[in-house]
């Protein structure tokens, strides 16, 4: 496994729609493994293939906390619900954080690394992370959705407000 270079904004690679994966082989497995290692090394919770220079519909989300790593190949959003605004960051935008509105709930159909289909439902932060990564596969970047830029020094204040709601 290898740690790959993360593509940073304003690279045009990040704004392109990715191609569907049609070969479920060792090359795909290596890409997934390398993406995971890269994400962990960068202290991220998700990463999409274009962020490592590959224009294919592959993304990973790992919230830790004893949850399984979510590998999404050719993901399709089949349902969304609710709405929530929260702070996001992105490995391709070091140091940029902002409030982004996203659906609270998402249902996704995707494929495993062996090609088998699965369906996934997620809520809250997990849904946010999944939708953020799927946006990458469509060339949509989170900076275009920021309602308000958040200074990292505000993080404690934001968390305190969330607890009061």
C-alpha cells in the first residue's frame, strides 16, 4: 500500500465528472487500499478517487468509532431527506472550513470492491460525509456550497451551540 499525493484546489481534476468503474480487479483493490492509507495519513474521514488523481467513481468514508469502512464504487443516491447545516472541511482545501447545508438522511446504492451491489442508509454526520464524497465524483466541490466560512478557532463555540439545541 502507498500514500498518494492529495490533489489540491484549484486543480481542474477536482471539477470533472468521474467515469463508472467497469473492472473489479486487483488494480481497483490497490486503488482502494492506497486511498484508505492516504486518507488515514491525512487524518481525513473520507476521500474520493479524483482527490488522488483518478477520475473513477470510487470513494471511501471512515468515521472510525468502531464502524466499518464504507467503500463506495459507482454510488448512486436513491433517496434523501431532511436538512442540516454543519461545518465541513476537505483534504483538497487545507485550512478551509465552512457551514454547508446537506440532507440529514441519504440512501445510496453502490458496489463493493468485488462488484457486488449493496444498499446503504445513513443519517447525520455519516450522511454528510457520504454526500460530500459523492459530490467529488460529480466534480462538485464543497467550497461552492459554503454558506459561511468558519475559522478553526470557532470549532469549540460551534460544538457548544450544538449541545444547547
